[in-house]
């Protein structure tokens, strides 16, 4: 296999350095770029043309799953590997929906990470097809009656769908002609009613709404 070009996104410099140094010892893997924020990654990744983007799931300005979704939409040839410290089912589901080819915990051994990068670079997925199908079925059908979703008003459901589209509070405010502060209050209420802690988790719930 030719050299695999890798881009690293993680908001902890020591983590990026550790992964970079480990990968530098691998002859067929080359780290072509790094970023500490989602915005920086989305600017730099297209220019560096990596085969695989290793993305931290949680960032100060967003998350790697949203970055994955944007990358896969504009550059489907780039394979995305979500690397996280958290064993979170909702994040796993969101990663699959965003088009990630792999979802691994940071406790993974270095040799296994290299193997995962090579697998994704070859165009294969690390996700078990059975798991993927089960996740897609759950997201598509959902429970017959989700009491949490039922608690949302019409405006809250509308905003939830826009969150799933990746819009910021300011963009949502412009779309539905509300103030940004009002949208922020709606988002907080949505997360509280759904008992969620992040916009990514809210996006998973949005797939259950019949738009």
C-alpha cells in the first residue's frame, strides 16, 4: 500500500503529539496536518488532502462528528475515524449517521490504531455491519411513543431539526426569524426536556421526527 496521509484533530496538544510521534514510527503512514478546533480542521483538511482524518469526538468549539459529517458531504473520499475517551452510545449512533468509518476509544493500543487507519485508508469500514444496521433501524423507526419527544412543542421540534442540519444558533435565528438569545433559550429547553447534554445527542433524536 502507498503511504497513508493522515490528519489529526484533537484539542489536547499532548494527545496530538503522542499520536503523531507514534505514527511517525510507521513507514507507510504520514501525518500531513493537525488542528485543535473544528473550524481549523474544516479549513485545513481539504488543503492537506488526507486519506484518513482522525477526529476527537469532543472539542471546545464543537465535535469531531460534525466535522466528519461536513467532510463526508464535501469530500467523500476522505475516511473519518472518530477517536474518543467516552463510551457513548448516542455519539456512536451519531458517528455512523455522519458517515464515520470507525469509532474507537483512546485506550486503544498504538498498533491497533495504525491497523485501523490502514483499514479505513483501504476503503473498508471498522464498523460491524450488524451493529450499523441495528443503529440505523433504531434511528429510523424509534420507539412507538417517545415521551421525551412528545414533550417538545412545534417550535422546539423545528429547532431540533435545524440543529441536526448543523446550523449554529445564529444561523437558526436567521432561518426562523427569531433573536439569537431566544434560540439559545429554546436549545437549552430542548436539551433539558430530552435529558441530553450536547447538540450531537439532540441531532440523533431529530432523526425520529417526521419532518
